[in-house]
C-alpha cells in the first residue's frame, strides 16, 4: 500500500514537472514571438508571422475548402472594418498583401468567425501578384462603403443672392460665356492654361470656346459682385454674403453658389465659374448602357460626343481620366480604386434615367457609379492656388 502511494506521488510530481515545462516552453515561445524582429518582407515566413506582427489572433491554417484556393486561414482581426466612421482599410490591405507574399502568391481565404467575415484573395503565383481582393463578396468594399457614406451626406448647395457688377462678367453672361465676346485688354502671357491680362488684373481660362474660369487679381479695382472688391478680408465678405456654403478645411478658400455663377475667394483673388446648363438625359442613357455592357471605350467615346467641353482628358490603353469640372462629373479608370462614373456634389442632373443623387437606388450602381461629397470647382481652386506664388512668364 505504501509502495503504491509512493509511486502515485512520484507520478504526480512528474506530471506537475511536465506541465510546468510545457507551460514554460509555451511562455518562452510566446515571448520569442513577441520579441521577434522583422527587417524586411522576406522575414515573414508564414501567415502566423504576419498576424503576430500586425496584430490579431492567429487561430489555425488548413487546406482550403473552396476550389481554387490554397489555404483557409482562421484569424481574429485586431479591428473591425470600420472603427466608428473611420476606415481601417490600411490594416486590412497590409494583412492581405503580406500574407500573399508569405504564401508565395497562392490564393487564400481569411476567415474571422467572430465577425462573420470572409476575405478571399485571388493571386497570380506565376507573376507574383494579387489579382483581386474580395471582402464579404465585394471586390471594392471600402470604395463602395465610402461612396455610400458620401451619397448619404450630399445636400444641395444653398443659393446665395449674387449681384454681378463686373462689366466683363456682365458681357460674358449676355453672350453665353463665349470667350470671343469680351475684350479683356492686352494679353501679357499664358500660365497654367490661363491667359494673363496683367495690367487689367484678370486671368482667364477657356474651355471649348467658352470661359471656364475668370479670376480677378489684386489690381482689378472695380467691384465684382455685391460691392465686393479684391483683397477684402474674409470678415468683410461674410458681412455681405453670410457664411460660406462651400469651403476648404485645409486652405483659405471659400465660396458661394449664385443663380448664374459660383464665386470663390482665396488669398485676395475673386474666382468665378459659370453655373453650367446641360441636358443629362443622353448622359443617363450612356451610363445605363455602360452598366449593362461594360464597354469602356464606347462609353467614353459617347460621353465626349455629347459633352465635348471637358477640361481634362488623359487616356491610354488601360487608363482614363475624363473630367467635367463645371458639371461635377468624372469618368475614371485606374485613377483611384473606384473605376467608373464619379458623381460630385455639384452635379445636378440624372445619373440613371429618372434617378438623381436625391432618389437613386443604390442597387442600380453595380460597382460602376461612385459618389464624392466634394465640389469639383473647389478642387480646381485648390489646384490653381498651388501655383499662386509662381510668376507667370510673358
């Protein structure tokens, strides 16, 4: 009896020692993982290395249950796709990119059961690249989510009563903004697509035979609108026109929309764009045709036929950037993550037949129409002001 008891005690001691060794080993391995340093992408040998580095809980890796995929990797991500309203796109893209490298660009799936999330990454192992990323079946998850948020935020810009006083502006309005209808003075040069009339304090950019933008500089002394002259302070302008309805958070640029013009104030300049009048029915038909057929070349050709007054158009075999600043429309492919029609908040027509930003059915977008809650004329002002301190050449 005593002998059996002694053996039992020895076994218990050995078991305790064994468990202690295993626990210590586990703690040491965990500490090693935590202290492991990574200098280059080549240091990440496994998906587990990537997860430990970026944050999250690696659960397991197994042969994929889905055809065409090398592995299913079960993981608990560190963060949700969004934290409040902030996108965590950078974290998820890094995770996908780095795991792709560690798997030699074999296709894989990331599964987070706690979030009911499935990410599928389709790779080209022969050329060492990622072909497509799907988050819960969406190949442009963050782009679409951002677009939906922008659409919900879009509101019609309030119209401000603007009394036009500049004789040049009055003549342009009376002549449908035709560039040849007004003599601005002696042209002294051209800079950044603008004709310079230095003595008169005027700069003019023409697009398709019409004035696209006219800028009144500090030496233009006459009132432009509502008794406002160049170099008046922001406070003085606000006393006359009220709070701006369009403004940049990053630069000292603010503006207002009138019945016939948009006016922007920036660093002493008064910059005017026309309120463009356009028929959107043919545009809406072309958009629907593009959605149904996905023929980019025909779509872009059709748009430039009905609207030849674009102010930017760059293209090659796999790149298109077609911009209508005055309309608030961009057609872009391989410019950003959103490929298709980009609708800005100053667009006022139909997008799909019978649908505008006010009533569009988001089920009709088909990952080809996206929304951006910014004014394209404000964007152009920011670009223009980037050249502000550069002296034009005569």
